[in-house]
C-alpha cells in the first residue's frame, strides 16, 4: 500500500508540471498582451510618451523575456506564494 501511494505521489509531480505548462501556453497564445490595451488607452488620450511607457510596462511585467523564462519565473514564484503582478493594478 505504501508503495502505491509513493508511486502516485511521484507521478503527480510531472503531471502537475505538464498541466501547468499547458495552461500557461494556452493563456499566452492569444495575440497581444495586457500592455497592448493600456497603450491604446494612452494613445486615445493623446499621450506622446505612450510607446516609451509601453516598453517600461513590458519590462515591469517581464513581457520582454522569452516565454520559457517567464514560465519558470512564475513556477518559482508559486513556491514563494508570489503569483506575479496583475495588469489591472497599474
């Protein structure tokens, strides 16, 4: 019985990894990002520094990093109870 439980717990680790990677990819797949809508708002207001602000926001949220880097940062943050920044907070 203990063997069965240990095997199931060990199989849970790669299963959670695969599921979290798939969910992260699905969420990242749509075109654009949260900064795109904020750029549109800034441009509608006539802000001349909209594109510079967009680059600052992309850097703040880590959107200038490759996908794999953002994923591993997110997974590492989960272990510290840090789920990242919300785009709606800024």
